[in-house]
């Protein structure tokens, strides 16, 4: 028992004396709570997202607009065309679209929320204007079709960030990097080898996951597989480079894990992996543009669901390439063996 208590005390004091890790475990939950409260402020009870087009009547004149569980998002047809808004409905970014100019509404039959909203509109109590239903043009997109790029991107993110960042921190803590410093191996060669190894592992894993699940689920794929592989490969390099920044200096595995999680979880939540950012605060949408995962998911969904070509995804590719270069330069400047 004395030995056990001595080891408990030693491990506890090791954690407490590691000031970075200790304060990180206190700050990380606070940051997440405040972050969630900001992003979802004012929308705690909102279940549905409904787009509005045309001359929108007052809520007192149209009872459906008083539905407390729905978030109503108006679109100005002078800034965005009708087909673009309908496309948001097809891609599950909206649950319903009310077009008051055409006295109609659009619904996505593949959306469970959309079917509930349709039942409400069929009730004359809510639909005093007797809006007529219109089918969404084109092939219906299932939620799984919309979700799969985000899930694959999330898996890539964890594999890249922890597979490189966490491992190098462990090498530094265990003295492996200090031993390598005494060899002819340069920092560039070591980091490049880590990147190459992780790149091929994550790329191959992502392709196997996609192909394996596609056998059973038959994802919608309207674009080129080569373009999808291209943006996947570039996104993997970008995420690995980002992980290297955190691996360049940290000596504590616990601190590295906390910092990586701080970056990973907001990126997963706010990059549109599981739900659309439509209707979230504009500031949050702008912040999401700084996440490499956002650009991968956006480009991959455009390829798979819209048949986007190289030119259409070029802005996402340029952004990922620029981020990769920036992260690599930063990591190389910060990197230390000891």
C-alpha cells in the first residue's frame, strides 16, 4: 500500500507541476462551453431550417412563420439566384424552402425534418396562403451522401494530427529525438519521412474506407474520382503540416493531446461535418473558412454531389496549398530536437 500511495502521489505531483497541462485541463472545458454558447446563441430550441424567398409576409399574417422550433433564413434574390437556394435544400443545408413569389414551397423527400414540415403545411391553420408543393429538381440526395465527405475528413484529421503531432512529442519526451540529433539525419529528412509515411497511410486508409462503405451504401458520385483523390491528398498534407506545428516544441504528451483536441473538436463541429452552417452567426462562418477541414469538405461535396470539375474546386485547392506552405514554414521555424 505504501508503494501504491507513493506512485499515486508521484504521478499526481507530476501532473500538477506540469503547469501547461494542469491549466489546460481547466481551460479546455471553459473554452468549449463559451464557444458552443456563442455559436448556438439564440437557436437553442431551433430544430428546423427554413429558407425564405420573395416578399415575405408578416408572421402575424402567416402562422407558419410563428413556428418557434424553426429558424427562418431570408435570401435576397438580387444577391443569390433561386437555383442556388434550391441546391441548398437538395444538399440538406435547409429543411424547407418557402417561395412567396411563386406561391409555393420546396421539400426534400430524403429529409426527415422536411417531411415533418410538410405535415404542418398541410394543416390550414399554418398554411393560410395555400402554398403549393414543388419537387426539388434533380436526383434526391440522401443524408448519407451529404455526410460521407465530412466523416472521411474527420477520420483524416484525427489520423494526421495525432499520427504525426502526438508521435513526435512522444519521441521528444522519451529522448528519441535527442539521440537522432547526434546522427547525420537532418531535421528536414526526419520531418519529411514522418510526413511521407503518414501521408500514404492516411490516403490509403481513406480510399479503403470510401470504397468499402460505397459497396453497401452506393454514394452519389457525379464528379471525377481523380479530382476527389487530388483534394483528399492535398488536404492530408495540409493537416499533417498543421500537426507538425504542435509537434515542433511540446514535450508533454498530455499537453499536446489537450491542444490538439482544442483544435480538432471545434474544427469537426464548425466545419460542417454533421450539420450545415447555414443560419449560424456570420462570424462563425468566416472563422470556419480558416479551417482546412472546411475546404476539404466543401470541395469533396461539390465533386460528389454537384459534379464540380477542377475549375470549380480550384479555390479550395489553392487555399489548402497555401495553408500547407504556411504550416510547413511555421513548423520548420519552431522545430527543436530537444
